[in-house]
């Protein structure tokens, strides 16, 4: 693997993700980073986010609709996705090792991890829809 040159912009993008817990899109990260680097381009943000994903320093979350989101928390944890507003939140739920074991019974290979998303309607959207 080639050695990467240090980049203040890439480090700033990573720091931005580590400080946020709303699982921002690349556009959201771009808007945050522009405050510190007004001349940064959206393409630079996309390239650096994808590089951070390749390096295993950031996780890309794809939910089947809408833009990809990014998460600097690499620990095994579950996400809740609101179908109404698209917000994504971490669920304070202990990951299930039993799920790996159950899936292993159906798989010829070796399962060592899983990624699970829960979909529904968030509390804010439920309140908004009840009025």
C-alpha cells in the first residue's frame, strides 16, 4: 500500500465526522468544511471521504435510497433510519453475536461481522403527522 501524504483538508474532514453523530452526507460535510477551507471543492470532499472509507477510517452507509451517509464510529452498532425525514441515528442496542451464529448456519463461508439497519418513522415525524 502506498504511503499517503498528510492532508490538512482530509484530517479536517475526518475530525468533522468524528464530532458529528448525525451521519452526514458528503454535501453536509462539504458545507461544514467550507467554513474552515472556503476554497475547498465538493469533489475534494468526495475524493477524501472515499479515500477515508478505503483506508477503513470511516464507514459509508448506503440505505437503498437517498445519498450515502458517513460515520466515523467504526464499532459494531445498529442504525435507525426514518423513512419520512431520512434522519439516521445510532441505536443504543448491544450487537447480537447470536445473529452471526444463526447466519453462519446458512453460509458456507465464515461470518465474522454484520451490519443491520432498522427502518421506521422517527419520534419527530410521528409528532408532526399526529397534528
